C-alpha cells in the first residue's frame, strides 16, 4: 500500500467535497452518560506528539487550492451593505475673542394712557450744586 502525500490527500478531500451530497438514513439515538452530577472525571492520558509539517509542501498546497478558485467575471452587483453607525459628538473648542457690541434696539412705542398722568419732579444736587438726579413721582 502506498502512502499518499499531503498534496494528494488535499486533492482527494477537494474532489470528495465537490461530489453531490445525498441524504442518508438517520442514525440511532445515543446513550446518556452515567456519572455523578457536579463531579469532574479523571484526566485522560496525554496524546502523542505531533509531527512537523513541511512549510514548502503546505505553501504549494495552498497555492494550488487558491489557484483553483475561479476568477470573478462581470456578474451581478452585490447587495448594499448596512448603513454605518452615528459618529461621536464633537468636543467644544477654546473660547474665541469677544465680538463687537450689538447695534442699538428699536425705539419704543408711545403708550396711550387711559387718563392723563401727573408727576412731581424733584432735582437732586451734590455739594457743589451740580445736578445728579431727576426723580419723577406720580401724583
């Protein structure tokens, strides 16, 4: 009996996978294990050491497998991807210099009093006799 190389084994696996799969008969149900609930079983024996692989052989096998993949032709376009998520909110920057003063507001509208208003005016002066304030008191 001859031993197959890794490349020949990979080719055989690819051919077997390419064959049309057929449904077989269902197998029998398995038997439940017997054990003590909550207890761990004893550790098994260590497996045997692995064998070194030949990197050159692996590289050839991969190149052949990838080379067998057909190149895409001009076909249908793929369906659109999902929309992206919202980005992170920005952070406030440094405070800028003060702006120019605003323009003056509109002139006020004259009120229409329901009755004529009467006021008494008092003029306040400082110790030098300079007028400092005018006080209007309604009568």
